[in-house]
C-alpha cells in the first residue's frame, strides 16, 4: 500500500502536493484522460452537425449524451466503490472508446441516420469513466493532512478548469486538418490511454477492491448502514444542494452572456472574452483559496461562497457594457472553484472510505445537471424579461440555497449527521477539483 504523506510541519504548498509519493504520476494520468472530456462535446456537436446538416439533431444528440453521462454518474461511481477502479475503469473506458469510434465512423461523411447517432451517443454517455471522482478519492488516500487535501482538491479543480478551456482549442486545431469526427477519435484515444495509465499507478494498484484503503476509516465517518441512501447524510445533502444551485447559476450565466452581447450588437469574440474571464477568475480563485489556511469549517464556508457567486451575478446584470460584464464575470469566477472544492471536501468527510467515489459523483452530477437546467430556464426567460432581471433570476438559486444551507448548518450543529469523530466538520477546524 502506498504510504500517505505525513502531516507537514508548516503550511503545505502546491509543490508539496505534487511531491507526495505517486501523486504526480497518478494526477498526470487522470488529467490526460480528462482532457478527452474537454474535447468530446465540441467534437461531437460539430461532427453530428456536419453529418446531418441540422443543428436541432446535433442538439438532441448532445442532450442524450449529456443526460446519460450526468445522471448515471453515481451508479458508475458506486460500481467503483464496490469493485475498485482496476476492475471497473478499463472495461468502461474500452466500451466508451469503442462507442466514440463508432460515432466517429458514422459522422465521418454526411448521411448518418439521426436515430443511430442518438443511440450511439446515449450509450457512450452511459459508459463515461468517472475519472474526476476517482482522482478526488485517490487524493484523500494519498494525503492525510486536511490542509494538504484542500490544496490537492484546489489544484485538481483549477487543472480541470484549464482542461475545459484548452480542449476546445485543440478541437480547433484538429478540424483545420481533418473532419470534425477526427476530434472524436482523439477523444477516444485520450480516455483510453489516460485510464490505462491511471489504473497502472501504484496508488491504484495497492488499493485492492476499493479506491480507498480498507484501513482508512479513521480518515472519515463510517459508511452509512446498509440500505441507507447517501443523500440522507446532512453534510453531503447540503453539498449537493449548493452545487446544484451553482450549476443553475452558471448554466444561466453562459446563455445570458450570449444574449447580452447580441443585444449590444457585439460578436462572438465578445462572448468568448467574457466566458474566458469567468474561467480565469475561477482558476485564480481556486489557487488562492487552496493557498490560504481557513479557520472556519467547510460547512460554514460553503454557503458564503455560494452567496458571493450569486451577488456577483446580480451585479453582472447591471453592467453598462461588455468590458464591465467581463470584469464582473471574473469576480463571479473567483467563487466558482472554491465553492466546488469545498463541496467535494464536505462529500469526502461526510462518508466512509468505501463510499467516497459515489459521494463525489453526486456533487459532480449536481453541478452538471444544474448547469443544463439553468441554460434551459434562461432560454425561456431571455426573450421575456429585461437582461438585468434575467441575471438576478439566475442568481436566485445560489442565494436561496446559501441561506438554507447556512441555517441548516447552524441548526444541526458542528457535527455531521451520522459523522464519526475525527472528520473535519466534527473538529470544527480547517487545518481540491
């Protein structure tokens, strides 16, 4: 079993995280596989549109892919918690890569039936390997100190943000020299190579059936009793609720930025700058958040971060122009990665070692599902209400959930429902994504 890093004698840095035994190799392999997710959505949309000549078909195929990928994520994570990543991830990655290959073959030339593309996309989404939740669970086994774990999660979240910025850029390079379907082929290769490299890491090989070592119970609460749903745990339920609200806010914001630019007769370049400012703010916020030692507990910080995001989105709706909107989008981004990092930390500390991948997957599912619903809701509102009102409505879920979770945290006290002593919330001190 790979040894977990010792508790550092001074405030740990991001370099300390990467110097942890097996961390750099494991993290690098996971990022290689996760780069596929930064490329596949745009590649698939372009390829389906080129093959069918229909944006509506492309949108429907993307919706099917996203729905099965997002909503089956907890089920795939539960398989990994039960059987371990070495048994589950390679078959998942193999089937997923084959289905992506079939989609690439079907869309390489025009004339593919829409029904076939929809069926292949839905099947591929159902088999998406949950590399993000697995890596976050591996972090909790690689590092023992909670300060170091928070930095690991922050580093993970910032890296993921950058992957989703660089992925579309790589797609742009690919389509200059090949049909859009080639981007799907590259995505399939990345997920396959990255997954195989991840499961060959000593950090995974030494963990037997589960992702976390069997003697790691001291690192978090005991597993829920048999048959008890994970969402019955107060801390995890709060984390899922807030991240769903964050997803709703961000999904609405993306579409509202497009509408804002169109109403001011700005081109797609203006939209790109605003969304890039949002991502840049998130990356900066994540790095700064992980570098600071916080006295307040995770459950106390989470609603404050969500409220900060909501307030920034309300302010963005009052922007007089695109440049001010970009600045306020960057401010909103400062809260995004820290909120997700905190939610993942709460998920990690709320359950036992045998349920951590599934708990993290619930948080991941919440933010992705919220984003999809938020975009759809904003689309219904943007032609009916003034822009400032639409931005305010998009911020409401984050503000309401922040208030509800803050009150719930006070009412339930510092100890998680069902949490064992020794978890971060139980200690009330803060010594990822």
